[in-house]
C-alpha cells in the first residue's frame, strides 16, 4: 500500500482483486471537513485517481487562502479617538496608496465643518477653528490603487477648558488718542508660554511705525498685560488696527483663550506738555511749536524734604479727564475737596487741575502735595486742549516716575529696556 499526503489529508490507494482499482479518500484532517470519493476503472484509472486527488488538493488550498487586503491606508492626526485636542490644533486625514473619494467632518449638531482637500486628493486638512468640549464625527471613503474601497470612520473630541481667558484692548474702537498712548491688551491670566500668545496678538499701523510689545502689570490688575509702544511718540493721525487672536490657545493649568477681539483707533494731533518744576510753569506744544504757557505750582517735596510730595519726573500719560472731582489725602489732612478741570497724569494721585488756593504761588513757588496747580482760567483752557494719551513730560524734580506710581509707566523705560520686556 502506498500513501500520498495532500493538504486535505491522506489518500490510500488499494489494488483490488480482479484487476479493479478502488480509490478511497480517507477522512480529511484539514479544517475544510472530509469527503469520501470513490472512483472505479481499469488499470489506467490509478493515474486518473491521482490527478483527481491532486486537483482536489489544489482547489482546497486556494479556497483556504485569505483574500488580499485593500492597499489604501488611512491615517488621522491627531489619531481617531483623541479626546483632548485644542480647538485650533491642526487636524488632518491622509491616505497612502490611494485617494479620498468623499469625506465629511460634522459637529454634534450634524453641521459639516470646513476643510481643504488636496489637489491630489490624498489629504484633508481642517480649515476652521472647532468649538470647546465637542465631539466631531468623521465619515468617508478612500479608494486604493488596487481599486478597492476603504471606509474612513472616527471621532475627535476637543478639550473642555477650566475657563476661557477674556481679552480687552485699549484704546477701544473709534477712539482718538494722544501721541503717547500705549496699546494695552488686557488678559485675564498669566500664560505659561508668553511668546505663543505674543505671536497671536498683532498690530497694523498706517503709516508704518516702529514699536515693540512688552509684558507690563498695570495698577489694579492681577495679571500682566501685553502692551505695544512706539519707539518714539506716534506720528499724528496714525491709523491703528489691533487684533487678539488667542482663541483656542493654551494658557496652562487647563485655561484656554476665549473669543478673538479687535480694535481700530486713531492717533490725534501732536500735543506735548513740557512741565519743568524749576520754572513753575507748564508749556503746551503742538507739533513742536509752543501754543500756550501757564503759571503753575508743583509738589513741594523737594523744598521741604518730603518725597511723598514730589511731583515725579518722567513721561506721564494723560489717562483720565473730569471737569469736577473730589480729592482726598487723609495723611495730609484733607478729604473730598472739590477741584475742577482735573486731568489725571498718573494713578499715584498726580493731576493738572485748578486750585484757586495756590494762585498767588503759581509761577513763583511749589506748594502742592504733588499735583500741578493752575488758576481757574488756565486750568479750563488747558483742559479744553488735552486728550487721553497726551504726554506730559515732567522735569526738575528728585524722584523719577516708576511702576510704583500707577497705571501707565510704559515710557519710563528706555527703548532697549522696553524691547527686553517682550517674550
């Protein structure tokens, strides 16, 4: 007896009496199950039986081979299932060894988000910011180079922030301000990556003006702001556009940027006040030409040895204007004293304002607690000419203006110092 092994088991060939050849296929040990086949013929039937066995073996082997997989490979970045992506993070879906036949990405409401399909149809890229805390569903089909289709299915979920950081910009829309006005972008948190935030806050000026950003903490603010200041005073009539595009940016500790904000404002005429405490006057200049001179009385601190009563030297910026105010300084014995035509030049209590009680001293001697006193007529005249953002350059005193003196101290830094404050 001779035994032949095939993929389906053993076939036993037995030579029967009387010249008849009987072939019995033994039960298969393969996974396809066993059958019994009987073939009867003359002596030459042995080769036919062998051929039949061989053919059965070949067919069974082909049937057991897995069909070839489609060659197209779909890749998502971030990977499908990611559940903490930032709303402005880049999202793309690519196909290797094939092309994208169709693809949609929808928000929870079923609205498709915008995306860009490459010219060769091998990649899709997200083209708009996503929302916070939402799951987006991806559906589509890719066609491989082998002609076989592959489905594209997956989800992305955006991060849910601890809170969204709000932004405000000063000067605001439509404002007309003086030539020393800094741009102040107030942020409600200190970002871990200041350079990243700085790259997404932009300023455009017409005409072009040289300037730089700096991180400054203003009086009363818990967090630093991002300020932009020109190298020199603004050219008159400059048009300024500011945009804060921080939506979706990480600030750290689970905080992310909130809505984007813009501001468009104008620089007004060029007016500069020269305030020399040693001359007991202030000089108002327009475009470098003197248009008014007023007798004044400055703080008496240098004369009496009290630094708290010294008018600070340096470039002040007009930050507020009120025709009538109540002034108080309990340490020096006065509360809620009514004064008129008050132009605030720092948050430390320095104003240029009317004070009829010092008229006889104005132009002669410095007697105030730090403000610049003018007569009623002079104060009203100056008030009518002033504007938020005007520079008031005080000289001739022993104490320089600094960040300890209030809100806007951007001009107390030299240009090199200012640039060093950028991220």
